[in-house]
């Protein structure tokens, strides 16, 4: 499974954050202090179900869409 997209509501209290991931490489670019590392830490904590880390991060809701890279079924057949 790989991450297709992530949506976060209530990021740092009142922000929304979202990202669509490339299947090969995704790069986050931004100024210092804009939440790049926090966003990645939140994704990692959610995927690994790290409750202690999740309780330290400020957010209301995270939605992670996964896709199966190995799914070779052809659509429509």
C-alpha cells in the first residue's frame, strides 16, 4: 500500500492541510515554521497508530487514502 492523499482538518487548531502524493516521490517545500515536518509526523503517527505521538499533535481529523500498488486488476474487465 502507498499513500495516495492526505487531508487534515484542524491542523494547528484552525488550518486545513492536504496533499496528493506522487507514486514515486513527493517533496514538501516551504518556509521554516510552516508545518512541513509536523504534517509528515502526523501522517507517520496515524499510519503507525502511535497514540502518544498523536496526542502531542494538534489536529481534529486526519484522512489518509491508500492505494494498492500491486493491484494489477484491469478496470472494466
